């Protein structure tokens, strides 16, 4: 490629990226400034792109309602518990599928597990309500959401862990056997550390799904347990939605995933690139 | 056919850790019809040099000429180079005949002419009975030949082979070496062969360009590289078994200089070398001696050293003697019938003319 | 009783790989299994290690039947071809792994690791991770992990085949001199016949399903039991020529096209009694010399034309045409020979092999 062609491509790339960046970042920007506006301004006919008055008090305001903090804590409880459960079960199942169930049966089983992730969640909305209603703890409980989210997170966790285990060289486990480790000890000493980056990225994916889930949380819960997506509609005054408070609350709810992602981005890249360090 | 000339060619890559100077001031003149090898360990810059010659990389500075034409800004097709790759890169869904004919088909050559050329190339490479098969049915060596054929069919000016032997086992490699030599003799094309295996390079080429650390170390024929290596690196890299190296002090006894490695081991030098060492004024030196130039046969006008045998390695066609003199360990070649055992004292003979002396710091060849 | 005994072991995947294979290794013996790639050498090692379950047969180790023992209870240790070093552990932790598995106390662990790493000259790398060290160092780390366990059998799977020639030569020397390896039984697997010849106390040449010949280096190289064995050992490959044995002037002669020359004295009687007129002659390249110097009374000098000549370093390889038959021979590397040149070849008939044209078995051995 000649010099001038190369430069042209670079410029086009820059232009394209700038447009793309504006497109993706604008909603976040608008969300931020809306969260800092007073009520009057948010309803203005012509939207303003910079708050005329900065109302930082919005952030304090949302926590005036004790439900806000509770909802964040409820979300935390449900998402963390579900993630741990999905990861635990998914890792064990993934290992079994990767190592022991090779061949036609194993492939079919693995695919069936993954296929559970393929149908639209709303299809099981009503059945799930009745199912949990019949249980002793009812629909409006932590356990119901934790178990329910398994329906979607467990196939994903199993499938991904299976792939990671497949990538981990079997020879390393065999070397461990020859060193004198039983298969169980070898699993903990050798295999698990190898797929650890993968486990982190699987945990992230499960956690984000559980954290953001609205549809089922809204239907099944609302009183005893109220996750933050369910709490957002409570920011109304009469018939008016207080968008500034909604945005402020959303900004707060966004913080945990963003912070986690920034802290663990190294693992996300490594885990998702499905490659294991070959020593 | 064309001559290839590199003038002060440089290649600098951008990387996260700063600029990487992959090829430094490369000057190379390859004659028309010559078979030249680019030899060096991985990372030495030979692949970058190759890619610049082919046109897959931009040249950071300097010029590359094919005959009299500057080719810096030409795309690979315009340069009329063809390349055979390490990984064959054959189209698995096409027959061998179709694979071979593909470069011509792309250029719109009519079918009758294509068929004729395919037959010619197949005959040259002795794969005529494979034309209707698919790559998957062929062995590694056969696929290799098809890959060569596909590159040759375009009748390029320069033919480039990039590590084409690395996936072949020892027996196949041997056969392929002869094949390539035969092809070069038949076609007389300018061929550039890139490898890290010095045996391949020496067997095939008229001249070898040895590279290390992005710099061309030496460009010469077998004789130059063996007997007049530019520096220690070349002496070490070229030759199998590897050259023995020793660190020695220059001792003067009644007007003549010798190389004292330790109390039990010293090497003599011929007159030319002594002169070169005297002129350089060094007090120490690095000594190089190839295992094939030290052995059990007494030589006229030769020197000898006393050693103790560590291991007699029987290798079928020859034996390698691992010996020790003082704290120095080195190797000598011996005929396979040699029956010496561990601990035996052996006298080994060498000719001072084969002793190579290098500068102790710069490692440049002194004589 | 032998330390390690393999009795009629059978193992197959989609097809049989090991078919009633039997051999035994004594305590302190270095047994090399040599064979072409893909023949099942690694499968053999894995069966001995317990990583594969046998379809049939038994394995006896130190008098006990270990056929059903899982790998973590057999006292075997193995170095993998890919080293299989734990990437998340340091060199120290990798080598200490077997001791940690057996819950040895930390003080002993530290002492033993220090011993082994000093021996293998990697004691300065203890804190590094596998991806921070070179190929040769990885190999030594893998070897250290195998040695430290003090197993009853060492299994080494092509430990040096991926390293370059220089490091291979160094490590071969180390294998020769490591006392630890001589205390127990060792099975060393390779596809490089030179390594096998150099290292093995006894060598087992592996063919389809089992070992086709077991013997010392000299035995398998100079007295191959079949064409397969002769073909596998030697670089360049042995010359295979179809010929006839005829009676002429009261002597048994070899008829090669228009040429006839007498069978060597030591072969004549046996060949006569075998009554096999059609044979495949096996002539090793090193037993054909250029020139007319008769090495022994059992030599024949014939004229030939040079086809190709390549100088390969310490020696040269020439293909010459002897009345329609192409023969490969070894020469010195200093002279130069061009295609079409007339040369004289002296064949050492006392070193000829005579193989059955169909079965390939050596006619000089057995019935």
C-alpha cells in the first residue's frame, strides 16, 4: 500500500471512530446532565445540552427514600448469590462435559444445554410465576430470583466453562497425575488456576445479566424483595416522572458494573479470547 | 529472471514499547540466476527483509532494485515475484491441476495454454500422476511440491521460498533438498531461500546471507563462511556439529605465538594468523575450531592436544567424541569404528590453518 | 528378573497401535525406542505411565503387576514432548510438584530442588515462570521434575526434538553423564536415529504394532533384521537396489543390470544356502567411496556419472548414476563435483545387506 493510500485510510478511520464515539457516548452524556438538572429544566420544550442550573442535590434526594438504598442492596444480594451459584455449578458441569462426555452423547448434551439460552425469556414468564408461587417461599423472595436467573446464566456458564476446559491442555492434568496427584487434587492444583481468567469473565457476564434484569423481577417481586430496576418507576410525583431523579439513580446503579469492568478488564479480554497460556 | 539489489534498506516497526528496528542498513547484491539463502535465528530480520523484497511490507528507507528498476512502490504482482510458503496454502476444494493453474486463471490466461503450462510444471516437479487428486489426499512432501509448482507456474523473475522445509521430517527434507537443487539447475531462476537451518542454506545456495540482530553479518559462499567467518556468531551458527569455542591467552615462546586455553590445552597458529594477532595487539582471544578439523588422524605439520574421553557417541555414519582437557569441554569427529571408552586418554590432531581466532571483545574474525 | 517388563501389551484406538508388544528393561538400563513419527511411541510410553488403559497384556514393575494401577499410584515419571510445565507456577514449584504431591516437608523439598537444579544448571531460574525461559531451559525443568521424584522408571518422550542442533548436542551429553538416570530403568523415545544410536544401551526399533528389532546401537545399525530397520536408521537413507544373485565361475555374484561383481566371502555361504535369487540390496552411503583405493579384498570399483552433489557441512552427499541405478554416497565436503562428471566408485561389498524382496527380512539372519 502506498503512503497516500495509507494516510487516507487513517483519516477515514478517525472520522468513522469519532462519529461512532459520539453516537455511543451521547446517551450517557445526556443521562449525566439530566441527572443534574432541576425538574423545571427537564421538561423544557427545547432540551438543553448543558444544565442551566446544576442541582447536585438530586443525588442526595434519591436516597431520601429508604427504598432506594434497599433496592441497591437487594440487587447486590440477588446478583452475587446467583453469580456464585452459576459459576459453581457451571464449572463442575463444564469440566464434566469437556473431559468425560466426549463423543456424540456429550456433544448433543452440550448443545442442548446451550440451546436453553436461545429462547426468548418472555416465553417462560407466566409459567415461572406459577411455578414459584407454588413454592413455600413464594415469588417475592430472594431465592426465587436467584434460582430463576440460573435458567439463563447456568447454560451460559456451563457452555463457556466447557470451552475453557477444552482449551486447557489435558497434558497438564496428566503431568499432575504422574506427579502423584489424584484427579481431584489435580483439578484444584492445575486445571482451576488455568481457567481462572475464564471464570472471571464468566462471572462478569452472569453478574451483569442478574444485575440488570427487569422483566422477571418486576413480575415476581416488588415488596419483600425489590431490585433496583423495579424501584426506578417509583420516582414519580403525581402523574409526572421525575426524570432527573431517575437518571441520577441510574447513574448510581451503573457504577458497580462499570467499576468492576474497569478493574477486571484484563480478565475479560483474556478470558473471552479463549486462549490459555501454553507453558 | 532478475538480479535483486538492496541499498541501505531499513525497516522500522511501531510497537507499544517504541520503534523496533527490524532490519538495519541492509546492503545486498544478488546476481541474476543466483540461489541465495537468507539465514539466521528467529527474530534476526530475515523475514522482514524477505517481505520487503516481495512487497508485503513497506520499506522504511533505502531502495530495492530488480535489475535496473526501483521496485519500492510496486505491489507484489507488479514486481513479478512468486513465493512459496511454509504452510503450503493450497486450496483444499480444488484438484491439484486447478491449484496449479489458479495463478494463471486469475490473470485470464486461456484454458489451453493453462493446461499446457500445468503439464510442464507437473512434469518438472514429478507430480503428473497427482493432478486429479485433492490436497487432502497428498502427503506433506507432495503438497510441498504442489506449493512450489503454483509459485513457479507464473514464471516469475524472482522466486522466494519462505522456510518451506520446516514441516518435513529428516528423510523428506533430504529428498526435497535435491529436488530444489535440480529445479534451480533446470530453470536457472533467481531464488531466495529463507531458513534458520544452516544445513539447508549451505546445501542449496551459491551464497548465503547470514543475519543476526537485524544486521547482515556476512554474505558469502560456503568457503567464505567456513574458513573466513566474519565473526564468532557466523562461525558458531554455521556448521554441524557446532564449532568448539575456547577463551585463550596469547603466549609468546621464542618468537612464536600460541593460544593458551588452560594448563592442559594450547593451540598453535600458522604464520598468517600469528601476524594478524600481533597486529591487532590483543592479549587474549576467542578460539574457534570445528569438530571436523580435529581428530584421531595425525596430520603433516599439524599440532596435537592431549584429552580425556568423556563420551564416545556412536551415530552410525560417524562418531562424536566428547572430550575434556583441563576444564575445557569440546567435540571431535571420528570414524564410526572408533572404539574408545570413557576415561581413556586420547591424542587429537589438528592443523593450525583451521584454527580460527576472534577478537576477545568485538568477536570479529582476526584470522 | 527385569525391572520393567511389558508382556504382550495391546492398545488401539480406531485401529490397533500396539499389537502384542513385549520387551523388558533392566535396572540402570537406558532403553531407546526409535521409530518414525506416528507409529505409536508416545502411546507406548503413556501405557507404561498409566495414562492409557491396556486392551490386553500386562505390565510388571519391580516384580509387581501394575497393569491396573492408576498413574498417580505407579512409581513412574514422564517428561512430555510438550514439556507440560504448569504455566502458573514458577520453575521451583514445577520441579517441586511431585514432592508436594507426596506431602514432603518444605526443608527436604528445598534441598532436593537445589540439588536437581544445580545438576541441570538451571538453579538461577527458580523464580521464573515457564513462559520466561527458553526451550532448552524448559526441557531441563521438565527433566528436573521427572528426576526429583525418584521413580522406578523414567519415561522420556522426545525430550529434545524441538530444540536446535546445538542445544540437542549439549543435552545429549548431559543425558550421557547424568548418574541419576543410570540408577533406574529409562525408556527414551525419539524419531531421531542418531540420538537413539548415541544414547541407548539397547535400542528398540518400532514398526507397525511393535518392536521389529531390539539390540545395541552397533547391532541395529550394522546388522538390521529387516529393510525397514535399515531404512529408518541412517542419513542419507540406505540405497535400496533390486538385484539378482547368480552363479558364475563357481562364485556367487551380484547381477545389477549389466554389472556383475562377486559377493563378499562372509556372505556367500549363507546366501547360497538361502536359495533366493532375487534380492533387495541394501548399501549404506558410507560404504560407497569415491576413488579407487580398495578398502579390503571385498571391494569392487565401478565407474559412474555424477547426478547431483551437495556439500552439507562436515561431509558431502552425491547422487551418482551407476549403469542406470542411482546411488547416494557420502564424500568429503571440500571438493566440488559437477553434474555429468565421471567418477569411480568403490563399493565395500563386505558391508552389503541382502533383503528378501517381499518380506524385507535380512537374508543373512535366521531362516
